[in-house]
């Protein structure tokens, strides 16, 4: 687990006004402005069947891409939100890629999720990495690989950050 302190303006632009994080899954979000808005990112498969669509998406959670504009509409304005938090997860294909790229012994089924937890407290933005496994292990290689991947992701997309000690 690493805590990043990204430069707020650059990260907010990347998160809310660009497609940089669009392939991540939104697990949940909470935005507090004049009232509190809670977003459960879990998809309801029955909704897709009622709408006459042949197949519901083959995933449990919505993509950030599907929620980004809505979240941006709640946040934008003349006043800064009192706070917000978003829990984003790396997509299954990107998780498989990371496991293969880092030559880790875990299988995709062993990994429940690789997370980026964004939190804005009204003045500062932070992002904490997190891992969740479906098994117990003392091996921290996946956590270390995900921390490194997250750092590279921020750097690749020109989002300045600090890692407090």
C-alpha cells in the first residue's frame, strides 16, 4: 500500500475531464457538496434485460467511463466540494496483464482487486493503492508490483505526485 499525494488540479483534470482512468472499474463513490451523493458501482444485470438488450456487460462493476460525466457534473461549479472519495479497481484484463508482466505466481482468480482509493478532504487530494486477494499469503510481491504500476501510471500520464514518508 502506497499513499500518493498527486497535484490536485492535474489529477482532478485527469480523473474527471479526460479518458485516462476510463478503463478502471468504479467500485463506489461518494461526493459531498450541498448534500451527499453515494454511488454504488455494482451493475444490476436485470436492468439490461428489461431494456431489451441481449446481454448485460460481462463484469460486476461499471466502468469509470460510464460514471465520469455524472461525477463531474456533481463536482463542477463555483464551489469546491466539501469532500469526495472514489474507489477504482484495475480491470480484469489489466490485472491479468500485470500478473504476467511481473511473472507473479498468483492466478487471476486469486486476485479480488487492485484498487486506487481517491480521497479529497476539501483542500488536499490523496490516492492510496490497495490489494485484495481471495487467499491468504504472506507474499507481498503483488502489492509491490501494484504500487510500482500505479506510480508508473501517474508518471506516464503527467500527473505530478509526492509519496509522503
